């Protein structure tokens, strides 16, 4: 692994001073000390695997500067390969209850995605309680704008960006994927987004989540989102869909048996579809909230070890949804426009990723009742380019 680290004297881990209440409530979401040690071991193991695979890593690149904010909070890492050009980009946002976490939580995902033809970016943001959730989402939008401007230097295509996040990060990428104003404020458009992949989150409708949640998790929701209901709609993806115009496709994951799917993720996906946005809901069989993310990208030891079994596919999925194009009307329109334009290769690439969800580099894809296996879109597929 080649590691290029951008350093400055002040670049260090920010000491975000969470209140005693927030720290206590976070225990409902965050691992114990022993689990933290395990997480550190997972990060180190992933770094070793990445080094062995020969990936090039550019660490601690600053995507924005805000007075008084530690540089590391507004930094990201890029995973790529020498010689890569115009590759689609996966921008990952870590979890941590909106109050903690680090971009290293991307773990093994670059091991699967980079060889498949992607460039991977993993970003930090500011956190609660120092900033609001809306401001956290704005940081993700800033990272998107940086990718759009700068990622070509690392072999990526700044006009083909997939957002992926886990837990709190899944909520944040869903907000950015639906709140059009966030990207507009950074001078870019949702049209840059080729897909959004939330990995197991709850508050697609914040007011409903605050109202229905109980115990420590309910208190955490109240602490994270605050006591001003007027601020909740702008960070409630389900309420931001509108007529669906300009929104990217969504592939929404949840762990097996998640308690709030019928009130949150399910209705969110239904609302996207009702607005004409391509969307699907995936239950990761045999995976917990944590393992859904931590095991994604691991090698498949003996046929089961690293596999996230998924149950999903779009009603319109077909064997045609490969690099040659998906055959949908929008794809055909884009391909025809590409033939007429000056840059045929680039425009035809746009045609093939219009139906992003059918080219997503997931390990195994089946439809919801598991009776009709659809063509697998492998994590190590070459269809990403």
C-alpha cells in the first residue's frame, strides 16, 4: 500500500467534548471498551489487507476549511490504483450515533470496490453536539463538491458519485440524496449522484422516530435531533422526496429483523417509488447492525465467511443490465444523445449507469421472496467502469 498523508502541525484527532448526557445515551448505540479494541483490530487488519492488495491510499486530504474546526474533522481518505482513469466514485460516511466515529470505519470496502473499478473516498464530518445534524449533512455535501472538483487527480470521475453510509452515516447520505438544497449550497447538483446506498438506519422520518423510539435509543434520538420539531423536516429524507425530480436511485439496506423497518425504511422506499425514483429495500440476512457494514468487502472464506446475503432486486431488473446498457427508456435516450454528442465514450458511460442499482457492486442479489434469483452483480465485478 502506498500511503500519501497530507500533514500540518495542527492536524490531529479532534477532541470533541460531548456532554455527559450524550455520552451516556451513546451507550445505546456504541460498542463497549472491549468492542472498541476489536474495532481497532479490524481497522488494523483492513489496513494490512489493503497494503497487501497494493492499493494507493491518500490520507487526511482536507475537503473544506471552517474557522475553529479541527482539520481532521473536515478531511477524507482516497483509495485508488495507479493508472486509474475516470472511474466511478463511492463516497462512504461512517456511523457512530452522529457523535463519534472515524473515516477508517470504511474497513474492507476498498478491497472489494477498488479492484472492481471504483475509486473509494471515506470522509469525516463534524459531529453532534458541536453542530446540528443539518450541518453534518452539509459537511457530506462539501465532501461531494470536493470529489466533483478534485477526484480526477486520483483517477475518479467527479460526475459519477455513489453515496454510501452506515448507521448515522446512512442517515446523512440519505439526507444529502434527497435535500437538494444541500448540494446546491455547495455549487453542485444531485445529478452528480448515480446512487445512494444507506446501510441500516432508522430516522427517515425524524419526528416519527423520536415519537416511536423508547428507552436509551429514544433518548438518543431526542438528544441528537434536538427539541425543535421545526428543524426536523430538513433532515427527514422521507419528507424531502417531493416530486422526485433530480433524485438518484436508492438501495436501502437493513439488518435482519430491524424493528423499525415497517415505519421507516419501508415507507421511505415506497415514497421514492411513488415519486418515480428507482428504489429497493434489502434485508441483509444473518447480519446485525454492526456486521452488515464491518463484514462487507471481506473475502468469502469457504463460501460464507464474508458474505452479506441480500434479498432484493428491482421489478424491472433483467439480464440486460450490464455494461452494454440496461435497455430502459432513459438509458436508451442517454445512449442516443451520446452518439450525437462530441464525447461518445463518456456519454455512453452515462447511459450504462442510469440504472445504477443493477450495477451496484454487491456480492449477491436476489429478489425479495428468493424464488427468482437475478443475475449476480459481484463485488468484484468488472462492470463498474
